[in-house]
C-alpha cells in the first residue's frame, strides 16, 4: 500500500476495513435492491409476525439509499452487531460529492476554516488530522437531533463523526459519515469510527 504523498497520479479507488457484522449496501441502483432484500431477511430472520415492519424497514432503506446516491453516495454500511439483546446501531455512508457541490478549498486546513465560518454547534469537535495512509483530513464530531424519516425510524439524538479526506492530486474529497444513536456508548463508538477511518487507503 502507498501513502497518499507517494502517488504520482490520482488514485482510482479506495479501500478501508470495517468490523465484522457491518452489512455493506451498495448504493448503485443496479445493485442496491438485492442487498436491501438480503439485509431485511437477516434483520427479521425468525420474526414471522411482523411483515409490515419488514416492509417499512425496506421502504425506509430504499428512501435513504436513493437520497444518498443522489448526493454522491457510493456505499452504505449498517451495523448488525448486538450486545446480548441490545443492538449496537451505527452506520457509515461513504460519498464523493461532485466538484461543483464542493467549496473551493486547497487543503484540509482551509476546509476547517470554511466549516468553522459556517458555524458549528457548541460542543462539536472540528480540526485537521493526519490519517496514516490516506493523508491529511478534516475530522468533525457533532450531535444531531433525531430524524426518524432519515434515520430508519430512530427517535434518539445521533452522534455523528465525519471525515473529509482529499483525494490525492485532485480537488475532490471523499466523505466518511459515521452515525450512532447509542448515546450511552457514544464515546466508545466514536473510537471505533476513528479506528475504521485510520484503515482508509488509496488504490
């Protein structure tokens, strides 16, 4: 694997390592329907008396996937992990916004300034960091009010962690958007999200 600074031309792809138990959902319209059905079957396996919940789950996921794809979403990961009967709900949306949807900034430090000028919530964390393989990035942790329609029925505040990583030798930025509504374990989940981000590398 090469570090970001070692590329002589823009990379063609990216890779990262996610925990076992995170379900990968491609957002391309040709692939996502099969994955949504597979995730619904896994989620409701052994539950025979709730077809309406399964249908609602699939509709919500379809809507979320379509919205994400419209705004440059590439793939979505959803956690199926549990501790006993308690689900460790979390998600990762990876997206690559089009250049005309992105501010004209040359590096991570300029992007930090741009985001700060737009206003950030009290208690939010915002700053430039170095990812070992992927290079300089912007890390933004903040809380978000619940949005059941956008968060698959979630009614709890969500802790979000977003990494903005500049694609080497381009003006494009890859975004890693992590989210969890598990408030009592938010700090531990963020540590996991940080660890996943550290595995990002270009190919």
